[in-house]
C-alpha cells in the first residue's frame, strides 16, 4: 500500500499509510520533499510502516511546515524501492472574491446569483433566502456546484435577500446579501432569444463532475439544446440537465474532453443563439506495461521497458535504489525514457530499478529487480590499452592480456565510438584471442574517438578495460561539389554546400575564374567555410569561362572542382563538365540545355519517320505476301535513317548492325543479301545498288541477277538455315494463280559461300531513281497488255 494525497487541518493528527512486502528484514524510512525524514516527537514511524504526524502544523515561529511531498522508502538486502509521492496540504478557506449582486426580474423571467471563493478542500456552497436555507426541492431553484443559483419562472414570493454560504473542514464563510426584486408581468411582446450566461472553459481530473452552465431568455421561452463541436454524440450515461439547460457530466473521462455548444432556439423557428466552452479532462499517469525483473550474466546487456499513459502525456524517469538514474556511461534511455538499457552489466548494477511516470494530474511508479549472474573464473579486464593514430582514417589499438584466468579466453571485442557521440552510437569489432592489436579503419579525419576492450570466455565477458581517447590525423579536404547558374547576360551564380567542419580546422574556400582562352586565373577569392554561394558579375557575354573552386584547411589545399560555362544563348544554363581526356576533376552532373534541345529534335524526327513508314508501307500490300514496290522512297528513308543512326551512335558498327532499329527488318534483309552477293561494295553505294536491282527486275529484263525473270518478280527463298536471306520480291500486277512463298520470321546474319542469289531491294534512294522505277513499271504494264 502506498501513501495517498490528503488535506490536513492544522493541529489535528495526520497518518500516511505504507505497507511493504518483501524478503525480511525490510527497513522502512520516509522522505519529505526528497530528504530523509528523521523520526522525532513531531513525526512518528508506526510499527506497520505508516507515518503519523501528531499535530499537523504550518510554518509558524520558525518551525517548519508539515506541508509537502512524502515518500515511503523500503530497503532489504536486494535493493531499495520508493513509493509514489503523496502530497499533504493544509485545509484553507479564503474570503469571497465574488459576492452575489442585487437583481431585478420580471414575473416569469430568470434570475441568477453567483459567488466565488477558494478553499482546500473545495468548499461546499449553499444558499440562504432571508437567512433561511432555500428549499432545494423547489424545481424552479437550481443550485450549481460552482456557486451559482438560478431561479426560473420568477414569482412575487421569490423577492428577498440572498446569501451565499461556503464551508469546508477549515472554516465557514457567508457572503454579502443580494436583494432580488420581482416586478410585474411583462408585456408579452416578442423577444429574441438571448443567452445570458454560456459555458466556461473547464479543466478537470477524471472522475470529477463537469458543470456546463447555459441560461437563456426570450419570449417565447427558448429551447436549450447541447451538442459537441466535433459532431460526436454527447452520450447519455452520466449526463443530466439541471434547470432549463445546464449540462452536468458525472464521473468525467478523457473521452469527454472537447468543445461543447449550447444553442437557444426560438420554438417553431430556426432562429437560434449559441455559446460554447471547452472541457479538458486530465488523467493521472498509469502504466500500460510494467518493467519485469530479470537475471543476466555479467558483461551482457539488461533492458527494462515500461509504458505509461495519461493526459497530458506523462514524463518518465528511472530510479536505481531510489536515486535518479540518468543516461551516461553504459546506461542508455530511449523511446522517451520508456526503455532503459544497461550494457556490460557488472555487480555494481545489481539493484532495484523503478519507473516513475508523472504528469500534472498525478504520478505512479513500478519497480523491477536486476540480478547479475557472476561466473567464477572470468578473466580480468585487458591491460595497458593504447590507441595511436596511423592516418586520417585509421587508428591502431593495442593491449595486453588480463592478469588472471586467461586460458579460456576465446577472443576480444573492441568497443568504438566518437567521443562526442552518445553511448548508444557505439559499435564493436571482434578480434582473435591471439591478437593484441587491431587496426580500426573507416574513421573520420581530425575526430576524437573512444576505445575500450573486453575479453570473452564461454562463460561470459570480463569487465571493461579503462577507456582511451585519441584523435585521427587531419587531411586536406575533398573537392567541393560545385554547380554554376547563368543568372544574366554577364553574371554567374556559383553554388555549393557549406562545410561547417572547415571552420573548426582554420579552413575555407578559394575561388578562381578566367576566360577559357587565357592562361592565368583571377583569384584566389577567399571565402569562409560557412559560405555556400558566390556571384560573378561584369563578365563578357561572348566568352566561355572556366571556374575553379577548392577547399583548404590547416593541412593544406584539396583538389579543385572545375566547371566550364558559356554566357551565350539562354539566360540560365547549366555548367558543362570539363573534357575527360584533359582534366582529372570529377565529372559534372549538370546536363547541357543544348543537348536536351537536340535530343528533342532527334526524337521528333524519328517519330515522323516511323509514322511515314507505317503509312506508306501498308499501301499496296497483297494479302499473304510482302509489300509491293510502290514507294521507292521508303528504302531511301530507312537507309538515310540508318546512316543518321550510325553517325550519332559515335561507335563503330558494321553495315548490318547500322541497319538495325530504327530500320525495318525487311530493309535489313535486302541490305544483307546485297552485301553477300557483292562483299566489296562500299557502304555508301548500297542504296544505288538496291535501286538498280529492283529497276531491272520490275522492267522485266531479267538483268542477269537471279532470281529475277522477264515476266514477273517471283518470290524466292533459300533452304532452311541459309545465312543470307533472299527475300521474296512481289510483282506489281502478279498474274492469277501466281505462287507465293512463306514470309521468313528472322533474317540470318551468317554468310555462306553457296548463297549466290541476291535479295532484291524494293525501292531506290533518290527521286531520280524513283522516276526510273516508275518508267520501267509503265513499260512492263504495256508489254503485259
């Protein structure tokens, strides 16, 4: 049992209860305001552990007041535990700071009196009329707990003098008198609804009673209703309405918090008046998850978790044997102090740990015990730990083995962290048992680090060695990332990230610039380490400039970042990177605006070519055959595309590769066939040769180039597996019953000596060849007729 809050009357005895269970012997003591309270005639410790104050007193004549926060402390051989804080306050009663005021009302109207007074405990308010307690059974009289008297449906007999009476265990107070005068009945004229008194903002603790007042008048009498501003229902449990519209909520909970709206409606209409007040309900801290007692081997990690809730959210603190435990060393607090972690535990960590949750509404505590299992024969801590900086990123740590119990050592663990970091950012590296030094790498330059070592055996870890501190060596800074913007016809803006650490090492930035055609730079322009931009103005708009930025510190200058930028063209242009073959700086991540424009033009051109090919390629198609030769320009377009593609790819390609996408597969087949038949034919003559072969075929000459005949261009194809595909050639007007060959799916790129027949091109590359093809077609038609 823990002590509870109480209000005491001066001169009267006070007893604070405390009952403890545990392994005897258990010693119980008390603290007042955090200081141990010595037993005396003024404070007596009872046999059951409770504390009695025989004569509660306030601060008088130099003697201390008994008011304060009291804690019960229990201790046995396993540890110490502290109870929650119990606040003891003296009962008091102040004078009235609001007295009731005289009131005049009409018959049938409303009268209201109010008084306010502070006291502890909260005073009980009653009312008297003409020195006689009013009749609380009269439904027209409404007494609210906050000191308000409402009288509805006024009558002549209600006239009189009213007094407010406040009482508690400390005293009784009577207010000044206030006269109520009731005049004759009103004229009965229409009056708009008016809210005389609306709800006030309230802050309460759970289980208290909320009184939301609402007094309205009008003619006819308005109807008072209540709602929540957030639209949630008010509910019915614990809800009642006093008088003509006062809302009473008994046993409030956190869910009752919100804004309440009082509305006064004229009956039968939508005319209404509203007033609102906020209710805040606080809840003392209570635990959702209690810490659990645990046992852990020495050298391992112990973790306690406690989660508390309340309104407002409680603050969590930890105690070790009754003393506040803060983060530091091998103790870490995480998740808003809800998780306590103790790493590398030893005998000194064995104790009772308490989680204390506290907010403005109250406090609560829960405890758990940590037992450290200490195995016999564990080695001692490693000795003579030393750390020496090797470079700006490496430190060599060395040590000697422990003095005792070294036979069972299976290895060492080196604990590493930055000296400025909290312990939770520590990390470890394992080391062989036969090694007494370790090179720690990937460290930051000019940074202090902390190191300590533990020896491990199958039964547990040794205690930690004494920590050592050392700093890595310094180095010149890396090249800063630099971007350049054109902000005008003669101005540049240079942007980079600030490096605050440079200032710690007497560093900064140096800026140089020059026209690219000149040999010497302008600069250096010295800039502080916190600078992240600089503007260059009064530049030549027709000149390409070279800009160089480097960082420096006490260890020297780092490599520079170089950018080339031109002021021509657009008002804002991203800086170009320097050529890779002449400078060894980091490549620029900026994209040239000119390159983007060119890329867009290329993409649009390719789309146009593809659309034209689809339109012209589909015309003149005979079902089940390859396209007829009616658009000699089609091949020319594809060959021109191929050359364009080959030129922009910027790497060697064979003609067959160059004819791959965006070229059509059939164009590839015809080109591959001609190259098989005429391997020595130069690439630039391929379009002419294709046009020449197709002209001879369509003219009906036979041409000496099989498989063309004088009557028609029949489909021909080689046996399966032929490397050089001989594509079928379709005549313009094939006679009835002409045979057709199947369409090959994928042309082969291999070359076989026996493949002598060419694949005939279907079109020519120029308008001149187009006319030649048309002329031959006309001749062929006439001969057939």
